[in-house]
C-alpha cells in the first residue's frame, strides 16, 4: 500500500473541513461512516412524529436535521445555549454552586435552593401578557429577551405561537376552575351588550354578577363571542342560551340587564319563555328584565340637547375657530396667563352626539369667559363672540348637565354600585326636571319637555329592582318610596306604584321562605332516613310541620320583613353616610333576619346598568387594534375573558375611559 502524497493530504484536509460544515463524511453516500463534525458530541439524532431531529444534550431543544444538511445552525445554537454555558463555567471554575433564594413564610425569611422552572416562567409570561394586554409579538423582541436573561441567564426565548398556545391552554384551565366556583352559586345576574370590531365582526359580551360566600360582589366576563348578523332578538337569545348551557348555569339566572334596543326586548321575551317552560324563572319573572338606567339617562339628555343646539352655537364655533389654528390658541393662552386665571383647563371642542363632551366644553369655556372678549380685540376675523345672554344660557345648561354628570358617576362607578343607590339618583333627575318645567324661558321649556317625555317613556312604570333595592337599604326602607314617588309619578298614580312595591316585596320574601322551608324539610328527611333508630324521637305530626313552615306568619309573631320595616331607619355618621355599604349591614344582621338577609344579598347584587359589559369593549378595542386585527375570534375571547378573571384575582386595574364610552349614543 503506497503512502499518500502531499497533494492527497491537502485534499483529505479539505474534505474534513467540509465534513465539519455538512455533518457527514464525503463518501457517506457510498458507505455509512461515523460523523466527524464536533457538534455531534453534543447532539443526538432522534425521531419526533416521524421527522428526524437533532436534540441538544444540554437543553433538550430539538432542531431541524436533514441527512446531508449543514450543521451551522447547530453550532450557532451551542454558542447561545445557556445550560451549556453554565456547564462550561462549572468546568472552568470547579464544582457548580447551587443558587440560593430567600423564601418568606409568615414573616420569617428562610434560605432555600433556587431551581429554574421553565414551566413556571412560561405560566407567568402568559399571565403578564394577558393581564396587561401586551401583543404576542413582544415575546420575540430582542430587548425583551435581553431583559429576561438579565434577570436569569437560564431564560429560554419562546415564539409568539408558543405563547398563544400556552394562553389558550391556560384559558381552558381557568374556565374549568370558574365553572366549579359558579356551581356553588345559587343565583346569577347577567348583563350583555353588543360591539363591532375594526374587522366588522359583531361581538356579544356576557357578564355574570353574583355574591360570594364572604358577601362580596363579584362579576366575571363569561363570554366575548362573535355574533353572526343580523343581530335579531332571536339570534341574541340563542347565543345567550348557548353560553349559559356551556357554563352549566342555565338554571341559576335570576335577572338580565340590557339596553333599550327593540331586539333586546324580543331576546328577553324568548329567554323568559324558555326559563318559564323549565320552571326555572326566579322571582316569578317580576324582575327578570332590567333596563339599563345609564342608557335611558343618555337617551334622555341627548333628546334634550337637540332642542337647544342654537343656544350654545356661538360658544361651540368660538372654540372650533381657536382650536383650528395653533397660533390662535397660543394667543388665547397668552391672555389666560396675563390675566393670571387660576383655571388649568384647556379649551375642549365637543362631539355633538356625546352630551358629556358638551358639558366639558361649556365648563372650560365658562371658566375662561373673560378671555374671549379680550381675544376679540386682538383678532378682527373672530366673529363668534358669545353675548352676555349666551353666557347666561350656557351657565344654565352647564348647571343642568352637572347634575346629570354626578348621577352618571354613580351609575358608572368603578366600585360596584349596588341596586339600592339608584332610586335616589333618579329622584334627583326628576326633581330637577320638575323645577325646570316652571321656567318661562323658551329654550329651557323646550329642553325640559323633550326630556320629560323620555323619562316617562322608560320610568313611567316603576322599576321594581331599583325600588326594592332602596327599601332594602336600612337608611331608606319604605320612607324613600313614600317621599319620592309622589314627586316622580302623577298625583292620581303614585299610590298604585307604592302598593306595587310593597306587594312585590312580600311576594319575593315568601318565595325565599318557601325555598328555605323545602331545604329544611329535605334535611329533616335525610336525617330521618339515615338514623332509623331515632325515628320515634324525631316523629312530628302535621301541626309541627305547619308551625315550622308558617313560623313567620303566625298571628302575634311579626315576619322578618315587618320587623325590619317597623324599626327606625339606620343613621350612620356624616363621614360614614356616603361610604355606607348596605351589604355589610345585612351581613352583620344575617342572624337577626335569617330569610330577609338572603333576599337582600340577591336583590342588592342585581346590576342596574350594562357598564360592566360595555367596559369589556374598551379591552376589545385594545386587543383588536390595527396591528392585531387578524386575531381569531376564539383567541379574542380567551384574551378578554381570562384578562378579566386574572385582573379580578390579582386586584389589577387598567386605566380605561369606561365612564366616557358608555355615554356614547349607539
């Protein structure tokens, strides 16, 4: 056998270099030989779902492998592989040290060995992205990865598809947990509303409201699902029914709150018939349908303002003229500074279809009233200077809108407004309309007449949830009804509404008595059956059973509702009055009013507005922005619903313009 020449040696070395790059021997096509590339010392070939992969021995990550393919990507991976780096550091510096962390348990700090948990990191990533509504693509950003690795060098980047998969997986898990929680709830109230995304896809938001075992009001977005057009009442009812069946709560629904669209009236009628057919219509259906008070108030004010657009026309045109030119606005602000006005409010141009923006425009303009006349002296092209009469009219309109704005803040409060708070606010609105109706000025008469028509259309009949909620407020009881109804309703009709409230109160109370009696009877039967030896001791006759069932209506013994109403109203201190929590009062008195307290907790938890569902549309607009309009409806639902659940669990609130958005027409 001859020795290789120098030329042969050069050729052999080139082949070796090529082998390092391709991962195969130059003659592998002819005969199977051992791989020579150094990367194969740290990778192994595996088969995954029929495909061959190269698995890293350090981090167990699978990379693409093709027989005869290059190994450059494998070398690149080894340079970035964090576990491999840690191993190399350990070899260079001797035995590897465990990382220590401080665990705080009941105030005591304890040292423990830190162990990097890849699964836990991905779980927390999902929560962070969902709760704060970050886009999935952010997980692939270079500096996001750098930041995470600065916290822990072992952090392994993931793709946006992986994050989305983890999100959907957590959504299914969280939904099952919420299902179990709702299984223990007796009554659930619903609010629902519709919204159209920038994809022109109609979505229906369904929110559940209930009381937990600690007497804390809870609300959870149950569904944020697409609704195929046309959005008829039947389509809405079918979609709601499907959602309820999916959650397993179709027998627990006590009320549903919707806005005043005609399609919603049909949807309520269909749902009510379905529940009645299954004998699951709570409260005899007396309070099943609740009309959104915030929506009624909005419609009423919008109608009133359409009658007086000419009254504030000069102010609107003045603000528009100034806002159209930065130089004019600068000159106007310089006059504000020279006059040393204390106001910090800037001029605002209203949107005619949003009464709250008109209120903000008038409020700012009135505070800068003296500036407009001085600006006129400096700009001869300015032709819309309001007259003294214009300012007087604007002040009257602003005063009226201020009352509406205060009422709106109660309706759309961040803190959950219980149903006992609304009647007093509606009475304030009615009182204001009554006072304005005596005004001789034409623009006030026109505005008042239009709003009174809308008020009587929707509140001409008593809102039982609102009225009974007020009675169950120990500060009011029946006294607020007796005081306000003669002012809200005509003289020949208010007594009928008072009687209706009292009769409905008695009806609902007896229903709770009946349910509790059935529960007690079932428990007694179960005890009797499980302890036959005690049968003689536990044996009762018909009279004993009658006494148990009718213990609250035996002559001489007042019912709980009579006891409650006969007692004087509760008078909290001045500082406590506005922050008074009726639910806490009933919780503290639940032993005294055993049946009535159960009724109170259910009635007070009924939502009077759809603000809870409408707030989800703010999140919907952020999740489905112009950069993420391709998200599938099921992904949108998971993000909206789980975001709501996690924020409730962790007490996180996002900044939102719900208070402004719910007042928009539509």
